[in-house]
C-alpha cells in the first residue's frame, strides 16, 4: 500500500494522492477537532490533523486522500468510533451520524 506524507506524495513510490474534503459539525463543542484517516497505513500520526473551520457553513473540514475511507474524529482525548467516510455528507459529533448537505459541500 501507499504511505503518504503531508503533501500527499507516497514515500514508497512517489504516487500523488487526489483529495476529497471531509466535513464535521462540532455540535459537541470540542476546543479542537482532529481528523485521523487511514487505508492500510495512517495518513498522518495520531491524533491526525487539526481541522479548519469554514466560516460560511460553520462546519470543520479537512482534505484527505481520495481512496482513504476510514476516519476517526477526535479532540485528542475523546473520539468517535471508526467511521467510513461518506462523500457529499458531513458528520455530526453530537448525534454520531452522517447527514447529506448539498448546500455546504
């Protein structure tokens, strides 16, 4: 499998990743929201990368390699279960569910 560095380049074969954006609603009011993602290897070390706030939608976002479908959202101590990324949807930390939201994605 590929093992990507922070720029999206595989350190084993120089392949470049295509990215998709994952969104989270921080209804749990975490001070920081991190996205940890992996395929056969992690994209970055735990706890993942800190997500950015989209001021228009109020959702947090992070760009992950397109083929990475496993994600965990966390604040460094609390975390979600292992999740499967859902394109075109956002994850609500309060309800623990994915929701469609075409207006923000």
